[in-house]
């Protein structure tokens, strides 16, 4: 029987093993995103797929966020199988990207990619749920675990940017597939979680949120501002490459945006403005960013514009989360997050699909449409702001 002095040591070792395995998996999840987001569209163009189809294909992940994602995560939670679901989705993702790489025609690429995304997009929320349970179980710090994901995104984007100048663009898909395979291998090292105690109940009433105009204003305004990034996510790398920028420069531009986003997240505890005002600032920043981007600025100005990602994405996200914490009762906060994800998926996928034919016909002028979306979100939040500024976070004891 272990002595009392040995028990904390064993517990600390288990916590360290859990943290190392999870940090590694977070790194592979975001490393995959760091290569996929900037360069998947470049591969699509390189294998001869038209811009309109690129828009449709790029919309698939957003569509799965409000269709199959809630089903997969809910199924995993009901069966207390978060770790098993993470392993399954990781291996399915690796196999799916390998199959995507074997096709060069629009329709089969679309179909295989859609099937892959059905299991790929739930991977991050599954990982976050697993991480939060581990944080409670082992007393870890979530921020330190999640930091490895952001760092890996930067490394993945830069590494793929270097490879763009070394290998043919038609082979970029194999870099993405290889990182997905690394993630599958890393998933096997994840530590099992304790099963929750029996007798827990499910709180009802989350659907009432959809009958609250203030809640709808939050998720719609945020979705419009975040959805205004659709053309950027889909066509920025293609356009930059067409203007003669090399792969490393393209990756560097993406990294600038992510670094600015990380800085905003790190400084967010010091923000004194109301969350609704933060969302408005994020939306207005997006309007200015997309208006400048539509002018096809020179590289020096483009780099400065990329730093605005910290405001257009990061500040909007911080403000939105602050509003949800204050406005949504604790016992339905998870459902509120789900509705927000679904709304964002609908707006983002619609914007991505529409951006394809607009970009094909008008090029960079597609960003004027994105600016209009961001302006709509900022205006909606500004008009609704008085409903939020005097609200305080719901306490766990209050139940709402």
C-alpha cells in the first residue's frame, strides 16, 4: 500500500503524462490547420479546380459545424468516449485527406472532402472537452495546454510555406495528409479519462435562448463579423501567389495574423471596455481591413493589414465570449455555444459559397461584400449594446 508521501508524486506523474500527451495532440490538431487553411485552396487551384468549385469545397467545414458536428460530439459524450472519439476522428481524418489527394476532379474531391470533414471538424471541440475534464481531474492550466496549438499553427504555416517553393503545388495535399497521420499517431498516447459519476441529469430549457432577441443579436452579429473572413480564408493565398509572392512570404502573412490574435487573447484580461463595444470595434476594424485589402495593397501595407486580424477575429471572439458568459445562464451555456457555432457555420459557409463566383468575376472586389457583412454585424451589435452593458456574469449558484 503506498504511503501518503507517495500519493502526490503518483498524481503529479499522471498529470504530467496527461498534459504532455494532450499538448502534443493539440500541436498536431493546429499544425494540420496551419497547413490546411492557407494552402488547401492553393492545391485545389493547382490540380485544375475552378474558383466556383473552390468556394463550394471550402465551405464544407463550415457546413459540418452545424450539421454533423453536434451529432458526433453529443454521441461521444453520451457514451463517455471522448478519448475514443478523438482517436477515431484522427485516423479517419488522416485516411480522408489521403483519399482526397488521390483525386483531381471537382466532384470526387468534394464528396471525399465532405465525408472527411464530417469527422475532422468535431476533433477540436472533442479535444477541448477532453482537456477541460483533464484540467478538473489533474488540476492543470488550460491556457498552457492550448498554447501549444497556437504555436503549432504558426510552425505548420511557416513549414508549409517553405515547402511551397520546393515542391510542386499539386503535392501540397500530401503535406496536409502527413500531418494528419502524425495527429493520428499522437492520439494513441492520450490518457484515459475517469468516467463521470452516475446519476447526472440533463438540464432542459436551452431552446428558450432562441426566443430571446438579445441572444440572437449576439450570435448573428458575431457570425456576420467572423463570416466576413470567408473570402480571406478561401482566396487570400491564391491571390497573393498570383501576384508573385513566394510560399514563405504567404505563410509569413498568415503567421502575422495569428500572432496578433495571440497577443489580443493574452492581453484580454486587461480590457476594460464592455464586451459589446469590443465586438463593435472588431467589426469596424474588419470593415477597414477588407476595404484596404480590396485595393490590392503593396506588401508592406498588406503586412500591417494582416496585424488587424488580432482585432477582426481576436477582439470579436473575446467580446462574443464575454457576452455569452454574461447573458447566457450557466446551466445552458454549452447549448448557447452550440447555437453560436451553428449560426457561424451557416453564415460562413454561405459567404464562402458566394465568394467563389464573385471572386471569379470581380477578383479582389469580393472584399467589398465582406466589408458589408462586417458593417452589418457591427451595426447590429451597436444597436443592441444597451441590453448587455449592465449585465453581470451568471453565477453557478444562481442557475440563471
